[in-house]
C-alpha cells in the first residue's frame, strides 16, 4: 500500500524491475554536471541513446538510394506504418487491423471527428472533461463551429464537484441522463494531463453507447503510461501522440485507433488521399 515517505520511495526504487532501463536514456544535466530529476515526460520524453543510430541509418539510405529508399531501404519509407503497427497495437491493447501510425494527434483527432461526429438538429452536443488538454478543447470547439454549432451551446463539460479535483463517473451518468438525447459524441482523455486521473474507459464507452453516442478517447497521456486495452473497451476511436511516454521525439508521428466493427462501413464519412 502507498506510503507518503522517502523510505517508501527508496524501497520502490530498489525493487523496480525496470530500473536498468534508466541507463538507456540521455538524461539532461545541470550546470554542475549532475543528472536532473526529470519530471517532464508528460511534455517530452527523454531521448533513447540508440536514437541517433536509427536516424543515421535513414539518412544513409536517403543519401545512397534517393527516391528508391521508398521501397528498397533498410526500412522502406512507403510502407513504414506496416513495421510499426503490431507493436503499437500491443501498447494500446488493440488488434493490428485497428491501428495506424500517422500524422499528429490533433490532425488525427480532426480526421476521426470527420467520421464519428455526425451532428443532427437534435443530437449535436459533445462532452469533454473540464480540464481536457487545451488542444483537444480547441479542436472540439472548432469542429462544433465547422458544423454551425455555437460551442456555448454544443459543448458540455464533465466537471469535478466543488472542492474536489477529480471527475466522478456518477456525474457523467447524470449528464447523460439529462442530455443523452442531445449528445452526439463523448470525447474524453484516457488520463487527464493536469490531475493524472485515469478514467474507466470501458464504463464510459458503455454509457455513451447506451444513449447512441459515439465515444472517442485521447491517449496522449495514457499511451506508454497505462495500458488502455482499447479493443476491449469497445470505444469507437482513439488518438494519441508518441513523443511523451513513448519517447519518440519532437515532431514524431501520432497514432490512431478505429474499432474493427467500423472497418467495413463504407457509409462512414472520411477524408481520403495521402
């Protein structure tokens, strides 16, 4: 059981089976040359020491092969996502056929809402947690505006109670009870970036589907941190980045999940092309 003490922290460090992995990362140092205690993995993960070797391999293929690197390189660039799919699917608890690595998180979120946010005159509202990551909130608000919906009317915030910091599931149940017939989409972060609260994804999905709502999750602070078991949750879609707890670096690709039940739905709206 957790204990708020230095002794407990030292004991946990001593018993950490993954402690040796610390040596596989570059850790920034202070002016005295001492390694910093890095608490910023939620913003940018540390660089794995092998990263420069991997990048050098790609630069070498580019130099030696030019355009042929798309199909003949050590890791051909054209089907790059095929090399990443299986491992990424394991990280988020999905089937390989449900996952793709592409774009960035917010771009993927917009693409997912093109397909899964289909407002009608009576069912058009979106639910997000009140302290959602700002970019998510901006994306959702812009989608509402794109569809001619005023965010003041179309956005419902799932808030902690007065004097509390965490959102209660029963309060989300109350929101759905009162507004379920008006809600088209639940768009929730799997782990809140501000409080660290990890949400019950399967229960949220079941609740949303009970009211015929689409359900999506942002795993930006969950992927590589907590196993979300996406397929099991039954969520319609999810998006995430890889530069935080997956340590892939600034500017790296994001990930996308679409549940297999939607795979052959040719009537699902989508933007096509490459």
